C-alpha cells in the first residue's frame, strides 16, 4: 500500500516539474524552445498516464485488500464457530463419560448384591435338602420305633397268654357284636382280654397287622386273647366278642 502511495507522489511531483518547464518553454520562440515544449508535453502526457495507471493499481489494491480483509474476517468467524462447537462437543463427551462411569459403578454394586443373594439362595437350597434328608431319617426312625413298639406289644400279649398272669380289672367288660369298631370311640383305650360271646369267628386289629386270629371254641380257635388297644385302632370281628379290661 505504501508503495503505490510513493509512486503517486513521484508522479504528481514529476507532473508539477514538467508543467513548470512547459510554462517557461512557451516564452521561447525558437525551434529549440518548440522542441522543448513538445518534449515537455510528451513527458506531461506520460506522467499523467503513469499517474492514472498508478491510481488504478492503487484502487485495485485497495479492493483486493478489502476482499482479503473480509475473507479473513469470515475465516475468523468460521474458525471461532468451529472452536465453539468443538468445545461444546468436548463438554458433552466429558458429561457422557461421567454418566457411563456412574452406570458402571452401579452395575458393579448390583453385581455384588446379586452374587450375595445368589449365595443365600444356594445356601437355602442346600439347607432345605439337608432338612429333607433329616426329615426322611426321622420318618424312617419313627417307623422303626413304631415297629419296635408293635413288636413289644405283641410280645407282651404273647407273654401274658403263655404265663396266664392276667388280672382282670374291676371295670365292666365291653361286649361288641360282629362289625367294625374304633378304639376311643366304640371302646375305650386300654388292655383287654377278648373272649368269644357264644360264637366263633375272625378277630382282626388294624386289618390284621396287630391282631389276626380266629376266636371261639374248637381246635383251630383261640378261647381268649389278650391285647393292647390304642387310640385310633380299628377292630373287625365276625362274631360277638366280650372285651374284659385287664391290668
């Protein structure tokens, strides 16, 4: 820019100098003076053309400089906009990263809780299996105890029948006709001596599991039979039987 200013200044000074020389040459009337006028005019024309060209170049330079300045401003605005967008995206990325970290932390905590709950469930299942096993053993032992009690009751009845050491109680005997009866409902619980009441037939207790005889008179019949009647026992007789309480 300063270069074009200097050219314009030199052109203006040159024009001024040649203008002054032309004025002085006009005062001379000889051929030499005329030649000087022609030279001065030519020089003045060249100076004017040079000046105009310089001014045109200067104007073009100003336009170019304004365009460059405008372009630089636009580039700066675009660059600032892009920088702002990049900064916003960076902030958004940082926020999302924090959220992801929080979610990972929650997942780890929930995983620990799940593993603890799973361990409790597995321990519970193992305990339930152990309880089922123990319950089965208890039932098995109870069955064995019941069987032993039944054996003891039978042996006592057999012993009492063999030794004849039966002492009748003062309680009134209970006479039942043929049919099915329940101890505790039709006849009290206790120890009895069963004798036929004028007939003969089968005598079962609990479907023959505890007592299974034929009671009556004759070679194949029992004339009397001592047994223990427990609450809930089922008695089945096909003839009338008298149940005498004994000790």
